[in-house]
C-alpha cells in the first residue's frame, strides 16, 4: 500500500512542510513512503527525512503550478506507486489540487488535518471543525485516501544519513495540460517565511489605525521575535497591510507555535484561521474581546505601550 507524499518546493528546494510530512509518514508505519516532487528541484535530502523512495517528475511544465497539470501528475503518481494514501500540505496547492484529485480518483478526502495516526492499519486524520471549536477524527473508506495537513503540525526530526532511490519521469504531462500561462514571476522583496509555514507570527488589527503605525509597531516586534508579520481582515480592509498578510478564514490559515495578536478582537473568521496556534498571546484594551477566551496569555492594555516593551525584551533574549 504505502504513502505518497507531495513535497512542495520553493526555488527548487523542499519546503519545511515537506520534511514534516515525510517524517510523520515514516513514523506511521503504513508501508513504503514515496516522496513526489514536481518540477526541477534538488531531491537529494529527502531520504534523510524519511522517504524510502523518490518519484521526481522533473518536467519543466510542472515548474509553475497549473491545476490541470498538477492533478494529472498526481493521479499518474498514485497509479505508478500503488499508494493507499496521499499526503499534501494544506496550502494553496493542496486546497486547489486535492479536491480535484479526489474527484478524479473517486477517493475520500480529509482536509486541514492537525494530526495523523495509524489505527488498525488505517490512517486517521484529526481536524478542526466549526471554526476550530471542536476536533473530529476522520478516516476514508475508499481504496485511496487523501489527506491535507496544516504546516507546523509535526516537528521535523534531525536528518539521518539514509538515502532514497530516485525514479525520474515527466508525469505524463505535456503542454496541452497547462491551463495557465505565466507571463512573469516577481520575487517578494522580503525574505521572511510565508505565513502558512511560519513558526512565529505577530499580527495586528485595525486598532493600529494607519499603515505607518502598523509598520512601526507590528513589523519591528515581528523582527525581534524572528516572526512573520500578519494582519486581521479589518486591518487589511483599512489599508494597513496587504492581503498577503491576512490571517483568517478569508486569508491564510496558520498553525504557528507562537501567535501574538495586537489589537485584534477575535472575530470568528479570524479565530478560524489561527485558533490551532500552540501559544496565543493577546494584547487588547477591551477586556471583553473574544480573543481572550482562547489566549494562552492575555494583557488588557494599550498595544502602543506594550508592543515596544515586548520588542525590547525579545531583542535582549533573541539577539
């Protein structure tokens, strides 16, 4: 049977989430773990993180994400490996490609998992429901089961000296399968970790009042914490930050070890995107703000006074 793991890459290098999934897949003990890599990339490290074999569709047509081409390559990989389970990250690719792959294969799909376990030789995924208010365990009855997992759900084990045999191919994808044309790719100015994979996040709300204040309060604190800046939808709608910074149901769903919320009341749409954070620190002037019900630590006070103090302390600790 075995597990096929779709390993996302960035600039030809496996993302952190790929290593997380490989390590967890290996620990589940459900057969051979095959790492699937789409497009040109360095796959030499994957054996050390848990892959028993690597299937590398080193096809330039797969270098840039295209829904049709990716789904076809995934389906061909499932057929080639005979995998009983397919794991992928719950990011833009996972949310777009996996439901279509499920329809093509007639396979069951469990999305946004925060934990996986083997029970009776079957894979069980735990996922939040009702905006994170409850957790459910789900399994599939179909011959192939698909699971997407939120980044930062599992620790990355130290790599071993193990290697994995690499099988190359083109994934059965040709130019006719490409449904989008990439005209230009612009690299972001910042080198910060993407919100979906960030281990620490400092997010600001509309209480910051202006883009200048957001940039002078949230971003320096994030830099001191070695975190990625984020924002609530209200802050984004007010022009304080970009949509790429938005955390929440209509933004990015995150799962960091530390989430610092400055001036964020905690609307259900925002909580749905960050409630699974392991430690939540909330600063808000309103003692009745909903976010305090879910915060690990809460401070009722002026964020403009507290944030600089936090920044100074983190700079001392993490300098």
